[in-house]
C-alpha cells in the first residue's frame, strides 16, 4: 500500500452522507443546532453577568438546568421508545424555537428580567433532554449497520463545527450588537433544524413498545447494568470527565500560571481542534473490531495528555497537549457510540440514549467541582495533573474489573451479531 493509499484510508468515511438522505438531514440539523446553540451559550452567561455582576448568578443557571436534565433525560429516553421519534424531534424543536424567542424578546427589553432567563433556561434544558434521546435513537436506523461507525464520526464532526464556530460568532455578536441578536441567530438555527427533522420520512416502531413509566425507565437501567460491555463505556466516560476535565481551570491556568491571559481562547478551543483532527482522519476506525480496548487505550491517552498538560513548562506545550487530549477523547467517543448503536435493541434505544446523555452530562458538572476544590486546596497545576493521573487509574481499574468490556469484539459479540442479523433481515424484507 502506497502512502497515498494510507492517507486515503484515514480520511473520514462520507458514505453515510452520500447514501442516506435522512442521515444527511440529521447531520445538517445537528450542525445547525449546535452552531446556534453555542451562540446562545456565549450570550446567556454574558447577559447574566452584565445584569448582576455576580459570578454566582452565572453559575446558578447551571443549577437551574440540572434538575430538568436529570428528570427529563430519563423520561425523554422512555418516551423515545414509545412514541414516533421523528414527531418528538419536531415537537421539541418547536418548543425550543418558542422558548429561545422568549429569551430574544427579553434581551431586547430595556430592563431584561432575570426570572425569565432562569425559568426559560430550565425549560430549554427540559426540551433538549426530551429531544436528544430520540435523535440518538433514530440515527442508527438511517444508515446501514456497517456504516454506523462512519455515521458516528460524521455526526461528531458536525457537532464540532458548531462547538468551534458558535462561540466565535457569539462573541462577535455580543460585543457588537448585544445578546438579543445572539438569541435571534439561535432561533433561526432551531427553525432550520426543525424543518429538516420534518423532511425526514417516518420511522415507526417495528415491535411492541413500552409506555413511558418508572417501570420502563427501571428496565432500561437494569439492562444497562447487566450488560458489562455497556457499563464499561459509561464508567470510562465518567472517569475521564469527573476526574480529568480541566476546562473550569483554564482562566486561572492562562492568567496566574502561565501569565498569558490573551491566549485563554486557544485553551478553550484546543480540545475541539484535536477532536476535529481525529474525526477527519477516522477512516481507520471501521477496521477496528475490539472496541472496548480502543476505548480504554484512547481514554488512557486522554488522561496522560491532561496530566502532562498540568506539568507543561509553557502554555504552548499545554495547548498542544490539550489538542492531543481532544483527539483521544473523540476516538473514545466514536467507539463508545459504535458499541451503543450496533448492539442495543431498537426497543431499548431511547431509554439507553437517555442514560448515555446523563453519563456525559453529569460527569463534566462533577468534574468542575472536583477540579475547583483541588485547585483551591492544592494548586491549579496539581489539580490538572492529578486529575489526568486519576483518570488513567480509573480507566485501568474499569478494564480490569469488566473483562467483557476489554474483550468485546463486534464480530462475535452476541448482541452485535443479533442486531446485525435483524437489520439484514429487515433490509431483505424492504
């Protein structure tokens, strides 16, 4: 194989975009959704700080969003396993359009109301928690089984475009025309995303469904805990985010440790850049079959990179290491999503997507608390370095404890084989 062939084999596989109209619609909707959402992500804390001058007031928005996230994440997953997922995407999209429009109108008032920001922020968290499990449960049905890894990588790429470009656009708008126009951009993006959802064909449930209930949610939790390969994906992600996530310390790292506050923005974007590089070169991922091992190795590499970044002699070395960490985290994420989408039955997919959403939402929140406490008690460098080291220990312990996770092979795993056969049979009937 020539070097050109090797490079070609590494390029992100765009087959799902070429072959599936509905995946293209989901990809475009997700990209626009994240782009607009990140513009609002910049505007909301800026507006709160401008109105109150209080850092606690800014942080309190996260507290207001946490309870809806916990409650509606699990319920949204159960709902996605019973109702038409496409209709749920459209309905929650309309709700998000209306709620964000309220934030826009409030921002344009001479005296914006704080209670509106907190109240609508909580309702937006609820709407998003109801929507996301349906989107994640629907995506595997829009592509062939052997294209799921490529579809995961492409979806991540669309999200990264929004994560990278959204804050830049939001920062420019906030500084030039104010927060109201940021919310206007988000409203426009949500309208486009909702229309794209509406253009998809229906995807009715093919088997008897379970109405949303505490019992149904409990069945999902029991299924996740009994599947040791799935449990491994959750625990590795929680270990990485809870123990090693350094984002909350970036302001202190730039200003007090390296004394380069003007480079703070590069610290924030470094991991996203690494994620985009990993996604753009993810063509090799489809040839990997031991997904559990890939997750363990990638998550360990993430921890090592974070640990070394905490010890870095210069900010440029730290930024480079955060880029490496972002790439490793994305590789782990691609394979985690592949295990989920290739092995979980469609009848359980919504509920498990709700559990997944909680695992990668709660981890970062707890990680911010851990990082802040350790930094105050010890030091910023020690907090980052120790978090990375603990991440490696936590990932290694997970691999040692859950042998089924470490030995997982999608060619022989009973759940992967069953889903592959079911999808093949479904394709023959069509």
